[in-house]
């Protein structure tokens, strides 16, 4: 692990609050982009498939960063990793804003690639920190931490909808968010649990042996596959609900952003209260129930003939998508000594779906329409449901 094995009660309380807020800022950043994807397609005059290609740039950046993120966090500590990631994300946000102002697709693509690197490092670091806090508290809090992410995303979506309704340009919106990120990520991590560096490894060794061995651990890989299928439901919703509502239901951009906000609000509520359900019923039953709810909600959204019925489907979809990722992170971190490596592996596999899946749906959307393209995530949802038993907690030693 990257933090001390002991912490005072005061340190722990402060670390919980700081981690909660950093999760929230992460969600705010992501939603500030996702809620206004329709504005990006209009500004750059892109088809859904071309927009999918642009989103793929963000995915590639994250997928490059994720495999090494656990190693970086083990060396720098979660606090310094978040500081580095926040700075990268803020600079990339400025690049996206300037590129959109110039209507430059190439500039936007490059900036999104760098943004993906920052987000990848950031996500792994805060999940490692959250898992350590959870272990020290002795109860499930990872869903509440991810509720902070969803709450930040909900706030970002509402802000995005309001600014779109007022006609505020996306570049100005992103510039303000970049400033918020730069300040928050340099200040808040000082309240994380203290970092104790790992002993040095032989010269020339690129990664600790335990990072490599985590990729050969059967349970870790199965958890990663479950998270891969489950997080595709969340990633597809984040990236395409607003656009699918605009195109498929013929609503305004502002109403599309509100549809996305309903999805995020449902996720936030479920994550806030879901820890109690996990502690009462166990990870595996809750994970299976979540996947079933996501499948039903997705189907209802795709085939709903009215805005309000689609809104109900979106809410149910959000409830189903809420707990899979935090449960996967907790399962990967069951053994604190191997948490950094295993969280990195599961995050990498999960983000393959979370970030790379939605762009592929965009390509499919060029053929059948983005709303019906979302049905393609039904199979990965079923796979996650079948393999959910891999998330069963390890016996305590």
C-alpha cells in the first residue's frame, strides 16, 4: 500500500472528507465535458461516428495511463499522484477550450488524449486512497465516495444544462472548470492519509513484481471482467444519454442534458445509500440485482415513446449502474498489501469499457442511430451478472 498502516481518528476523518471532495471534483470535471457533447458535435460539425472517434482519443490517453497508475501511486503516494493528474487535466481542459474556440478537431483530439492521461491517473489514485480509508474504517464507504463522484457529475450536468440554455459557449465553461481543478487538486490532497514510500527496487526494473503478478491473478482478472461489463453501462450512459435523447426523442440540448442529469442523480442516490445494502446482503447479490436493473432501465430508455417514460428508464439504468464500479474497487483491494496493483489492473480492464466502449457505440450509431446502438451493451451486462461471484470478499486473515 501507499499509506501508513496506522492513522489517528482525526487524520482518518479528515482523509475521508478530503477524499470525498476530490471524488466530487473528479465527477464535476467529467460531467462538464459529457453533458455538453451535443455542443461539441455542433461546434465541430461531427457525426456520431466522428464524435466516437474523438471520444476514442480520450479513451486511449486513459488506457495508456491506467496500467502504470498503481505503480506511480505506490511511488509518489496518492496525494502527489492526484496533484500531478489534476495539473495535467486542467492544462488539457484549457487545450480543449482553445481548440473548440478555433473549431479545431485535431487540437480537440490531442487535448482529449492528454485529458485522458490525467483522468486515468486521478481515478486510480483516489480509488486506492478510498480503499485504504474503507479498510481503516472497517465498513463499506466506497459507494459513498463514488456517490460524491456522481454528485459532482450531477452538479456538472445541471451547470451544463443551465449554461446551454443561457447560450454560454462551452470553451468559457471549460476554462472556469480548469481553474477550479488546478486549485482543488493542489490543495485537498494534503489531507490524505500519510504516504510511506516503498523500499527501492533493483535498478532497471520498470515495475514492482507484485504489479506484474496482479495481471496473472485469476480472481483479479475475473473481477476486472465483471467491472468491464458493468462500467460499460455507466460509460455509455455518461457519454450518450444526452445525445441519444436529442436525436431519438427530438428534444432540445438543454433537455438532453437534464436527461443525463437524471441518470447521474439516480446513480448518486443509489451510491449514497448502497453501502448499507452491500453490508446487509453482500456484494454478489447486490451486484447481480444492479445488473438486472441496468438491463431493464436501458431497454425502457431505448424503446420509450415519450420523454417522461424515457426519464424513468434512465433513472432505473442509473440505479443499476451505480454500485458495480465501487464494489469492484473494494473487491480488488480486499488484500491491503496488494491493493495498489490489483486496483490498477481492475481499473484498467474496467476503463477499457468505460472509455473505449462509448466511442465504438458512436460508430454503431452511424448505422442504426445512437439510441438503438445502446442496446449493444446488453451482452456485457449479462456477462457481468453471470461472473458476479468473483467479487465475493476474501476471508479475513
